């Protein structure tokens, strides 16, 4: 077994990103279907490690940087959100939230229905529904422990981790193809690369040149650090209360308060271009570490019935994005980008959603509304709504009797 330390892991993550860029640039299939660069590079390394494991060679990474990078990314999302923009996106956020809630209900109904049809415990179907797909590894771990302790479901935590891993991989793979299908075959209006005088903001086109200075860099880094520190303190204060929230939500909330509070007081204007640079660096490194660290062999532990359920969930996600999300959001270019983002956090996580949308906008042009709505819904509202949906399902007769 080879254990890479902090520095070795950072080098490996950087190389994964360079590998991903090279693959997407040179492989027409990846470019045509808008596969995000971190996903392409990370999965390639994960597959190589899976092959090496056949010869009893295992490489492990130091993932201590993964959570700080994820939190830094959400801090930059908060620092990029001004109340004026949020007000403009109010109705769109509400409609998108309804679509997202509908998917949560469908995912759990699909999971429970298939599990029952395959002769499995309905709880296993719920665990392979919104608990791990929309919820991700964190929510899956929390509910897995609850299902084991309260309902006596054996190996719930292991199943949750494997299911969340499956979702993370597929969420990063289907978003681009879904958007391409909508844009190319449906003749979506508004995706021409012409007539785009507006400078792309935030995370829309991360490779656009952005001028920075050492001092402005330190200012922005300080804002991110404050968001991380206060967000963690807030999370600790709310822990085990009725208002408990995931750490990344607290960090994002602090970022929003900093951005708008400093602006309202006339003390400081956030340098959006620089915030987006640091956010994209954090996002890319986080995804690289997360994907190259995937233990794909854990998926082999899933029996055929679970693969059937998860494959069906992937198909449902794609169809829901095409026939529901895209249509209710206006059947235009922004709706296509939103559909790609929905695939990302509907199966995986918000960072995956952002990577999906970046892959699309890098090719077809910016979509400001998508990068306003998806981070807000995917990073904040979905966790709250998901908990409510899960608890409503748990009061159904066959769960209540357990």
C-alpha cells in the first residue's frame, strides 16, 4: 500500500486537473458531451487505482484538505451573492425549488417501489433515494446510522456510502449529455455564442482572464477565512438544536452576510472576479481529490438489486431534467444549463452541479441566472426540504410499523 501525504495528495490533485484538461481537449466524446474536466481526470485515476487493486496494489490519499476546500467553495458562493441579484431571481428560485422538491418525492417513491418489488426492505429503497442521491455522503452517513440504530437495518451506513459514491460519479457524467441533448435537438433559443457583450460573472466561465493584485488577493482570502471561522462557530452553536444545519450552509450564510453587510455599510465592495477565481480553484481541487479518492471497488459490494435501483434512479434523473426541469424553467438556454446543474446535485452534490454547468457554459456561453439559482437551492434549500420529505416518507404505514 502507498500512502500519499498532504503534499503528495496536492500534487496528485493538480495532476488530475491537468489530466482532465488534456482529456477533454483531445477526446472528442468528452468535449462533445460537456464532461467536466475534474470528473474526466478524477475518474480516469480512480479506474487506474481500481485496476492496480487487482494486483493488490493500493494507493491512499490524505483527504484532510477536502473539507476545507469544499467549505471555501461555499464561502465564495456566499460572497458572490448580493441581495439585489437574489431579489431578481426570486420567482425563478421558487419555481426551481418546486421542481427540485418534486424530484425528491419521485426518487423516494422509485426507490421504495423497486425495493419492494425486488423483495428488499423498503428502507433500503429509501436509502437509495433522496437520502444519498440528493443528500450525498454527509446526509447518507447520518441517516444510515439512524436506520441501523432505530430501524435495525443491517449495513445501512456501508450501503449509504456506496450509493452516494455511485450518485457522485453519475451526477458528473449525465449533466453534460442532458444539456447537449436539450440544446442540440430541441433547438433551444438563446445559446448562440454571438451577441454576448456582458462580461461573464462569478462561476459562469472560469477561464476568462481576471486581473488580481497581491493585496486584493489577501483581502478576498481574509473574507473567505472569516466565513469559514464564523460558519464553523455557528455550526457548533446550532448543533443538536432544532436549527442545526450542515457546516457548509452556515459558511455560505456567513459569506452572504459579509458580502451584503459590508456593501450596505459602505465599507467594502467584494471583488467578484477574484472571489470567482479562488472559488474555482477550491472547486476544482475539491472535485479532483473527491473523485480520485473514490473507492470504486465499494460499488462491487452492491448486489444486483441495488444496481438496478440506482440505474433506474439515474434514468429517472435524466428524464426528469429533460421533461420537467427544462420545461418548467422556460425551455430556453438558461433552462438547459439549470437541467445540467440539477443532474449534478440531484444525484451527487452542489460542486458537481457547478462543474456540470461550467462545462456547458464554457462551450455555449454564460448563463447568469443558472449560476444564481443552483448554488442557492443546491447548497441551502435542498437539505432542508430533503429532511422534510424523508421524514414524511418515514411516517408511512410500513415504516411506522418497523
